[in-house]
C-alpha cells in the first residue's frame, strides 16, 4: 500500500529496497518511510518520527519524535547564514578615507553589533531562509531512503546555497550544506547549522568529550540535566564537538559530525580610533549592559565552532565553518559541511524480546589451549548442557562458534557447531554467535594485505591477537559483510552478537580518508556498519533475527536502533551513576531497544539484578551447574534469577505490551523522585514493576494507574492485586476499577516490588507458576488437571488460591506446601506433562 502510494506521487523507488521488507517492515524492524508533498511542504514520516520541510524556505520547520516537537515555534533549521565583507566603494583610494574607503575595511570595522543581537561582527549578515530563487524538491524516495534537495540565493548577492537532506529509515539524516559564488567575495562568517530547538521537551544533555593532547581520545560523558539553565547561559561550547544528544525520558534529538578539516576562526590583534574619538577593540564585544568582553565576538566566545546556548523558551545551536575571519571565496570554489540529525527513538522495542533469559558460553574468538587460562580446546555445549539450560528457562545462547576475528566464515568444528545449533533449536533456544565491528586477527586471511589500509590510527591491540580496524574504512566494512553473510549462509544462527570499541571512532589514518585537522570521527561508516549487519541478519532470518550490541555507555542513535538489544555494564557501575545517565544510556526505552545487563567487576550480581528489574530490563545471563542447584537456589543471585524468570515466563512477558512509566502519555505515575514504575499488559491483566533508583531507603509510595482502560482493565470487573515475590494479596478484598487508580505501596530500597493485577476468580484457581512457559487448566469433577508446557524433567511450581477448598496433590513426586496466601504444588514435570490434584470442600463445585 505504501509503495503504491509513493509510486502515485511520481517518486523514484529504489528497487533494492523492496526486497528488504519483511512482514511490512524494512529489515523486519523499521516502519517504511512515507514521503508526501503539497505545494507548501514536504513531509517524511517513519514509525516514530516525522520531518516537515518548508518548500518556500527549504528548511526543516518541524521535527517530531512521538508526541514531542523539537523545532522551536516559528523557527527552522539548518538555515545556514553567511557574513560578507562589505564591498569596496567605487574608485576606492588605496590609503582609504572618509569618501573612498578601501577594501571595505573602514565600513566593516563599524559593523560592531552587541553580543547576541543577531548581527555579525565586521560583516553584513545574510540568512538562507530569507533568500531568493529558492527551490525545494524530492529527488528520490523509497521505503528506506528519501532525498530532498533545496537550493537558493542569499538575497541579491552572488552567493548561492544548497541543502541536501538524505533521510534514512532509522531517522538518521545526513544534511549537506554547500556554499558557492558567481563572483569573488570575502567571507567573514559561515554558520552551516543554525537551529532554535524547543526547550520544553529537552531535559538532558549527553555528549562525547573533546579530544585532549595526543594521542587524542574521545569518550562518552555522563548525562547532565539542563532543564533549568537561565537564558544566555552556555549549555556547552566546543572547538571540536562531534556528537551530542538532547533528550527527555522518552524522546530526543541528536546531532553528529565527522570531518573537522578546513575550518577557520579569527583572532584580532588591533584596535581602531573612530572620528568621534571612540576606541574600538576589534577583538572584543560589547554586552547589552555595555561591558566589553575580550576574546568574544557577536556570537559568543571566539575559537568555538559548535555552541549551544539557553534562550528564553528555546535553545540556540550554531555550528560554524568560518568564524569571524576573512576568507576568500571564488567562482568554482565550494564550501561544504556535513552534519547528521536524528530524532529518537527510531522504533519501538520488540515485545517478543521482553524476556531474554540468557547464558553466555562464548567463545568470543579463538583462545588457544594454555593461552589466557584455557586448559582444554573449546567445543560447543553438549546436549546435556542444553537440556539443563532449557529446563531452567533459557531462551537465548550467546556464542557457539570459534574462529579468528575477521575470519567468521570459517568456524572451527563446523559439524559439531551445526549439531549444537540444531539441538538448541529443538528446545526453542535461539543462538547468536560473537562477532565484532573492529577486531582483525593477525592470523586471519587478508590481515597482511589490508590491515595497514584499514586499521584505526590508535593501533589498539586485543590480547596480542587482534588489531582494531576503523569503522570508516569502506574495504573493512565490505570484508566483514561478506564474512557475516557466509557465516549465516552455512550455519543456522539466529542473528549476531556484535562487540566493538567506541574509543576508535576518532581516527587520523589518511590511507582510508581519516586524515586532516583533528582527524575524523567515524559517523557515516559506523552507521553503515550497523546497517550492513542488519541487512545480512534480516536476509538469512526472514527479518526475525536478533542483533545484540555490546553498547556499554554508548549513546549513538546512528547505530543503536539497528539492534534489538543493548548490553550494558561491562566497564561501568550503574549504581554509581546518576538517574539521568541511567535513563539515557541504560534504559533502552528511549532508543527503541531492549536492554540487557552484565555484571562488571565493580557491581555485585544481586544489586545488578535488582537494578535491572526495577528498570524493567528483564534480561540477564546466569548459569546453574545442575537442576539441584537451580531448585535449591543456594546463592541469593541464583534464587532471585529463578524467582524472576518464573514470573516472566508465567506472565508470558514475550509478546506482552510494555507500558513505561517514563513515557509522556502518563499512564503510570509514582509520587516521589527516583521512584520507578513500568508495566506489561496482556489478556486483561497487568504486571507492574516498581522500585527506587539508588537504594535510597524504604519509602511509602503510591502507584497511580491514570487510565486503567489503556492497561486492558475494564469496568464492571473486580480485580485482585497480588504481591508475587511475597506470595500475598496486597488487599484483603478485590478492588473495583476506580480503586486501581491509586494503590498505596511500600518500596524497600532497591528491592523491586512486582504486582500482578488480574480479574477476580472464585473457587480454586491457578494464580501463577514457575518452571514452565504455559499451563492449561482442565477441570473434572473433584479433580483439577494442569497441562504444563516445558521441557520434560523441569522443576515446576503451581501457585494456587484454594478458594476455601482442600487441595491434595495426586501426581507422584509433587508436594503440597503453603506460601503466604497460596498453596504451592512443587515437583518435576511428569512424562505426560499433566499435574493432577484432587479438590474437596466448599469450592469443589466450580
């Protein structure tokens, strides 16, 4: 339907794109782009975002992510502007003078506007949006790519501008701003991106550090709150900035750059005395209250190429190519700058991955015997090991193939690997092998021939085995895409787990184009790598494959949305992070991905489990040695994992709809700062998870379900509220729908509180279970039968409300115990999968 609609618009459809659509989604994960045009505007929409480009100005006048608008009212961007040196007077005198100023200098020195007044020091200002001869048109359109181009002239000057917008299916939009002239001019300013951003939806700033002394290194910085900055205060100023992300708890807007060569800023080493006796310092600026600031110009501090300032009800972004210095531009010359803008999230997380119960046998790359602690050659997990994992509820294995990095098409032990994958699939366990964006093993084919051309300039090595390659090296990306394609062609893996290094994005290896001033910050190649990986996985899995990224502290929306899951925690302790950093880099809701936690050396397993559960990041890795250990759950961490995995499986979390307490719709609300709530809903029931970030003591709280109907809860029914971890009813009687709008609770430090809200059932009934993926209830006179869906031999627990009846286990090996308000039948699933119990007493009739 959408493709036909695009064809009716007369747009160009890329034929290759049609083959990338699976079940109506591009690569199986993104809603197709839809481009439409009217005489006044061009609109390009994805599933969670929308761009509107005004045809009269050629500028973006609206950029929305979900319900949030990020362009300030009445403004547009990138609206490039220039500052032009005044022309010489006709018959100018060489020595200048009042009547015949020379070279325009005596005019320009009097162009001396106040700080933030909008004018440009020493130059006449021209803005693209107020230009002439503007033309805006769609160049091409397909489900995954739309190109829009606008051209215009700066007023009646000889200067012309062009803006090319290349919008991709993930919202990653390449904006190329070009400047040309039809006659020689002298520029003093060129701002290639001037944006006013709406202040209301922006609470947080996340960015990367500026490079320090050589060898330069760039790392993600902690997120900071900027919501309450006063007008004319700097959000940040940078000579270099490559990336920053502005966000709230749900949506955001991100800007990134790659090339930093051929930029110019000026320094004034002079002052002049005007005819009236006033001395003007040409390296200073005057403020509104008539103070003189040295080292500033009319737009702020000198030598700053990217700056973001707080204004009244908006943020002002200016990114400079030329800043207050005289630069010649001649016919045939092109000043061209590129940046990327992206709204987030680009998609919603996959509901079928709400509960990932993971084991992590590896390996990550060949580890030779006696090397790095290995005593025996690696082999895939045995059938017995797979059965144990299946009995405990594992549904994803990370690893399963052993090879040199960069030589993924040729795993060791290929036949054993195939048998292992087939056995895992018989238990409905998915398997994704380890690969990496960056590592190239010294012994891998092609290393000797290509490594010097492809390697990152920092020459980082891992374990004396690999050298890291640069994401911007096109040959390296093509090489790995072929390797991944051959791997998935020959082995029935379900996707890829991709490791990578973020600190090699800054590269100066000129062999593949990363030379120049301050090198290159890999942006376009990094995005292309993620797209290539998804393309391969989608092709071999019919769009249903799983991609997991070792993201750690990475927040880069050009890469993260191409994955389904982000892995956090390898190098950072989240318990020491601010709430702002947790929201932006750990919780994947605002990025459209699921999140999975790893226990680094600084974090305890128990604390991590609680933190992840609190944030509804219901995914982590743990591995019991045998069923006895799993059933006894001697360690706190294993006991918590067993308990929580049971809850996720009982509620059938995979496939449930997540309702985030962080979301702007306001369906769920807590009363105190740092209290967190998330919910999953399905089949008229809700699973609500609450907690306190940072273990800040016990607190009385209240859960507010503001629109119960949107959680599938209906008028006319009575509801039971069950505290699953404590096996008790939260209220002694069922609640009417209105009573669910406010539920008083007590939160204990970082211990999660998990409530099941379900319609009231009378008589003996099954409330929840552990150790199975489903339980069907069969009723007979005086007997209840439960058909259990799990791996034979699994330890199963059925939590029953006796409803006033007496319940007795009738299946051998099952024992009846009491837990809180419930009767529990616990045992090992019998061969026929049916657990029986006899019912007597008042509730028998139902």
